[in-house]
C-alpha cells in the first residue's frame, strides 16, 4: 500500500506543475455552458441532466487519454523509467496508482459542472437515486483507470499508436453515449457500444437522475466493473510485457 | 519591389517547412484513419444531438455549424505549431537573420488552412449526405470555397494568438483548446448568436467564423446573394483586422527579444 500511496503523491506533485495536465479541467466550464445553451435553446429542459453529465464524462475520458496515457512515455522521456524499473515495486502498480490519482482529479469536473450550472444558469443537477449515481461514478472511475492503463502501455509499446491518441476522443464520445444515448445511434453501431464501458456508465448515470426506478442496477454496474477490470488486467499484462521486453533487450530508454 | 519578392519567397519556404512538419506528423494512412476519423466523429457527435432533440432542423443546423467549425479548429493549430520554431531552437537564428522573421512565423503553419478546408469539406459533403442534409443545387458547390475563407480568416486570428503565446509556449495547448471551445460556443455553431447575452454577441461578431458561418447558412437557405456576399465581406474584414494585429504583436515581440535577447529565457 505504501508504494501505491507514494506514487499517488508523486503524481499529484507532478500534475500541479504541468499546466497541460489540468487543461482538461479548464475546458469543463465551456463544455457545460455550450451543452446547456443547446438544450435551453431547443426548449428541452428535460435534458438538463444529459447536458450536465456529458462534460464530466468527457473530462474523465480526456484525462485518461491525454494525461494518464502519457505517464510511461513521459517517464521515458525524462529518463526516470530506468530507475523505476529497478525498484522492487511492481511497475504496473506504480503506473496504476498514478493513473488512479489522475482519474480522481478528473472527478473535479463534477464539482465544476455543479458550480458553473448554478452560477451561470441557476440550475443544479438533481440526483433522484444518489446511491446508484455514486456507485456508478465509482465503478466508472475504476473502469476509466483500467482503460487508461491499456493506453499508457500501448502508447509506449506501439509508437505508431500515439498518432491515434487524439483520435480516440470523439469516436468514443459517440460510442459511449456521453451526451446522446446509444439508443439514438444506428442499429449497426449498437453492438459495438456494448463493449464500451462508457455506454453502460452514461446510461446508468442518466437513469439515476430520473425519479422512476432504475432497473437492473447490479447487472449494469457489473458490466462497467467487468469491462473495467478486464481493461485493468490487460493493461497490467501489457505493462509487464513492456518491462520484460525492455529489460531483456536492454532498451529501456528506447522502450 | 525586391522586398515584396523576398517576402513572398520567404513565405513560400516557410510554407514548405510547414508541409514537411505536417508530413513528419502524418502519413496519408494516419491522416485518414486517425485525424479524419476523429473530426468526422466530432461532427457526427453533434449531429446526433439533433436526433436527441427530435428535430431535423436542429440536426441540419448543428451539422452545418460543426462542419464549418472543423475549418476553424485546424486553422487554430497555428497557435501551437508556430511555437515549434522556438522549441526547435531556430527562432533565435531567424531573429538574428537580416530578413524579417515575420513571414516565416506567419507562413509556417499554413498547411493547416489547407487541412481545415479539406476536412471540413469532406465532413460537409460526406456527413451531410449521411444525415440527408438538403443540398440546394448549385449553391452547395460554393460551400467548399467558403470553407477555405473561414479557414484562412481563422488562421489570421490564430496567428495573433500565436504571437501572444510565443513568449509563453507552455500554455500553447491550453490557448488552442480554450479558443476553439469558446468559438464553438459563441460563434453560432451550436446555437444562434442572437440567443446569447448582448456582450457575447458583440464578441462573437469580432471573431472569425461567425460571419463566414452566416454566409454558408445564407447560401444554403437560398438567401439573396447580397446577404451571402455581405457576410463574406464581414468575415474577410474581421480576418484582416486580426492579421494586422498579429503582424503588430509579432513585430513588437521580435523587436523586443532582438534588443534584450530574452526569448530563449521566456516561459
């Protein structure tokens, strides 16, 4: 547990000094205002919850993609990867702890949305099923961290993959039903959305805002957790492979 | 006359450097499967909001707004790409050279105007067909040239921001993201400018994209030619205004750093 906490502390200090790490949080108010204007202009105040949740999910995904995904690559560039790999602590554990820290910081977007919507529009997020909402948010955070672990490994293992880093934003906002539920997508796309944990998370979060009972909560939370844990395991294995390969070939600096 | 010829030659070489930078970042394969897919998904994301609102009219409005926005997003990359000259360590050499560094800084990201016009045109005609956007013939053919204008005017605005960011290159990505999201919010992309508070309408009218988008919407709705030309003229005027400011700010920055040698020590 100590290495985990130390890695969390390290990441907090690093992120506080790198403006780009917190850039995503600077964009949250703009997304919030833009989405709220869209639903207000359309006269669809029943969709306020959609407009308020979307910036949070976008922020969490963007943090995973652009901050967490960069962690190993940044360590390599700063030439501290070698030192990290010779420590007795499991490398994936350190990376996972740092990613979890970034993801939890990303939850600051939720507070931002609440403040901006209140101050600018005088509206607030009404959560009718707080238990379901916060349980889903916790499961989403874990799944996001697991997904980010895969990204951090792939961006180092496959240098060519980094060019696609920026490309993993909007396609996943569509497939994850971040603003528009996946039920509105063409039927041929829907099977793909089922393996994107964001689609389960966004649907369940939206349902938890409504007064009607939320159905199949254990199954839906289970799907988010299942996909999240699956990502975590895959990311862990990929990072281990990266370490083994780099150690074996003596190419850590060029990993 | 020789001065103009030299400036044009420098601009040409700067543009060639920009193209080489672009080719180093993207191949055709990665541009198509990475960048293009991402920007098309952005348009689709917003077009589906129209489906959520159960309104064809809103879908078309969002579709036109967000395809045009793509031209601006690409062009705004001038903010971060101009700083490459400093990050590569070549800016000091340019400042020391007898030729002005201004044409280099203004011309080295021009590839993003081409990219912006191209991706927004592909998105307009491609995603437009997908969502059955009514395409008034032959007006629809003029959308692509108008997208070139929007990309160019936004580039001029972006060059002004690049001049400001040149001494604070750590905030280049932040400046790019905040600017494009702000423009997306207030320039009539997702909601009409008239829906916004008065002070934001004033600001929106001073920014590129707003009038260009008006021209495109007017063109597609079959408005009189005068309305299209009027908006287009406003767009070009706004762009040239920002270009003038960009030249002034670049000039002041370059002169200051030439005098005190401070650029390499800036943030």
